């Protein structure tokens, strides 16, 4: 009888007792508010303490991204035509390159943290084979764009690693030195 009760207790799953790791490409976002309401509805202790805990966790998450967000804003401001690129006029070429590189590195990091992943050659080929929107005639004049900063980014940043058997799963697309495309979700 005691063994039977012990087995029942061992197999019982408490709603807060398991941690489930989900790869970013499988993540379906849910608002912080919905999570808090669901936890508060199931919480039997002092709800005020749990709400204070939510505020603490939220503050930590915002703090961790604060510097990244500040640098993105600062670098964007330097290049934004809305502001007349006033900052650029007072910078040397090397300072401009450093600012471009930092912006692109931070932008890439922010997108990865937001569960976006860079588009890789295998996905491009799969989409091309399916002929989704690739049947539309598109001509791009790449010479009209300054893409040196993307070339530098691709040289110093290894391609995103995916768990896949496809030989081109971790290979950047042919156009990666001209444009950075990120996707979210599973498959195409």
C-alpha cells in the first residue's frame, strides 16, 4: 500500500515543477500579462508577493537589454536621415565603420533574442523549389546600395548554427553580403 502511494506521488506532476526548454524557432510568444494572470490564478500564497516577484523579473530582463537598446538607438540616430546624419559629419571614416559594425552586431543580437533567425541557403533553396513568390520578376540593382558593412559583418560573425542534416543549413545565402534577411517560425 505504501509503495502504491509512493508511486502515485512520484508520478504526480505539479504545474510549477517542470522546466520545458523550447528551441527559439518553436517558441510561440505569449504576453507577459497572460502569464502573470495564469500564475496568479493558480497561486495559493500571498498574491502581492508574487506580483512583486513579477516586477523584479521584469526589471532584470529590461536591465539585461538596456545597454543593447541604448547602443542601438545611439547608432541608429547617427545614420537616420530624419536627423540629417549630423553626427556623421563630425566622425572619421574609421569611427563611422565602428558605429556601423556595432549597430549591425547589436541589431543581429536583438533579433536573435527576439527569436528571429538569419535566413540560410537551405531555406532559400526549399522556397525556390516550391516556387512561392519567386515566380515574380524582380531585378535588384545591388550597386545602388552600400553593403560594405554587411560584408564586414559576415566576415567577423560565424553563420547561425542549426540542427539539420541539410548540407546548406549553416550556409549563408548567395545574397548575404547585400542584404540581411531574418525569419521566424518553423520551415518556410
